[in-house]
C-alpha cells in the first residue's frame, strides 16, 4: 500500500498533468480508486483532504517564491479560475492570497535587511 508521502507525490504529479482526481492518483499509484480510498481512510484522511493539503502547500510556495499571477497559480493547481483559488485559499488560510504574498515578501525583506548601524567603540 502506498504511504501518505507517495500519495502526495502522485497528487503533485497528477496536478502537473491536469488530472488530480481520485482515479488519476490511483492510476499513478497502480492501485484501484476504491483501494486508495480505503487506505487513505485507514490513515484518517481522504483524497480530497490530502489534495487540499497538497494544493495549499504548492500555493504557499508559489505565492512566496514566484511572481506568478493568481490566475496562473490557479491553473497550475487545477482550479477553474483565480476566484475559485482565492476563495479556497482564504477559507483554509484565513487570509487572501494577495495579502499572504505581501506578508511573505515583507518577511523576506525583514530577514535580508541589516539590523541598524554598527556602534562605534567608545574608549
């Protein structure tokens, strides 16, 4: 039986091919869809929950590390449009994707910004 890690990897690959369905994931893992459902159920999750986690992880990375437009990110993740992606992201993260991106950029700038002027040694 595939591990959760293998299922996630198969979902990432299926997103790249535009087939992030239960059947597509099962096919990639070379098991039946019903077997995959049962296995994920025993692990306390479902295909839709795992797919939401995978999409969210990819979305966070793309928002933080790329200048891709929301519509491009939505397409990569298999959403019908940017609006669907934005609603889903906001529901899960409690923040709009554009504001998440701004926060991440501000944090990166904070990390790379020098911390004040060096103090002169007084004798």
